[in-house]
C-alpha cells in the first residue's frame, strides 16, 4: 500500500504551513479515564461528564484541522480507499475507515474509527478521526499527537511496573496490598487482572 504520492508540479513549500503550532484557543482537551471501568462523574477540570480520575490530553478538533487544510489548499480533498457496490465508503472489520487525503498535490493515507460507537454519528466521527490522522501525516498538530503517544507509553510503563512489583512481592498479602494500591492509582482492568492471577498462583502454590 502506497503511503504517499506527489503530483507533478506540487508546491511542497506551501505544506510547511501545516506544521505551524496551533494557538492555545484552538486547542481542546480530550479526557482519558485512568481505567476502562472508571466511574463516571462531573469533572472539576473540564466540566464534562466522564470516567474519573482522568488525564486531559491536548488535541485539535475536526473544524480546526479543516481550517488549517483550507488555509494551505482551498481545493484539498479526501476519498475512501475502498468503495462498496452501493457507492459508499467501505469500513473494515474493526469499524475503521482508510482514506486518502490530498493537499497541495500530495496524497497521504489516514485511518480513523469511532471507538466502537454505532449509528450515523459514529460514521461522522470515524471520518473526522481519519482526517485528523491523515493530516497528522502532513505535520498538522504533530506535537500534540506526540504528547498523546508519550502519555500512552507512560501508561504502559506504569502498568508493567505494578505487575513487576507484584511478581517480586513476598506473599499473597503483599500482592493484595499492591492490587489495592494499583486500583487506587487508577490502574486499568488488565493490570489488576494480572495482579489477581499472580495472587491466585501464589495461593495455589501455598506461598
């Protein structure tokens, strides 16, 4: 699958504008609950209703990305990679959509999904997500995407640390204490399950 194509005569210098930082008022906050089963409540930080506790990641929405694309190329366009017999875009088995985004004569791929949602709004969300993903390949809000990736890596590292600590614990009671600490810190379900399995194995082994 080709990741990028460049039309003859494309003005690549114009694309440098896409990488310019967004102004603070153009950046929104995306809440990320600490765990998938986090209890929902009113957030004191953003005022939204979502799982708590949560961290808030910086991101730019569909409208801001569209405005940036129009600033660089008023004739920018996108198309789905696959079209079905009914003439509509084809979504993959995960509910995701592959698209081609063309800006200034350069075309790059992008992928988006609706995070398991259904219905017309889910389709619009998948398209918007795909456009943001493809625009990121041009450098749009790349710094914000990098922060999100770093946060994800930190989350994974923290999860591993809880499990490693439980593996090194001296006895079942110590593992249970680590489970309680991990839960209080907002560890995800998978991490808590791994610690639970370790405790069960210790109990069965009589340790």
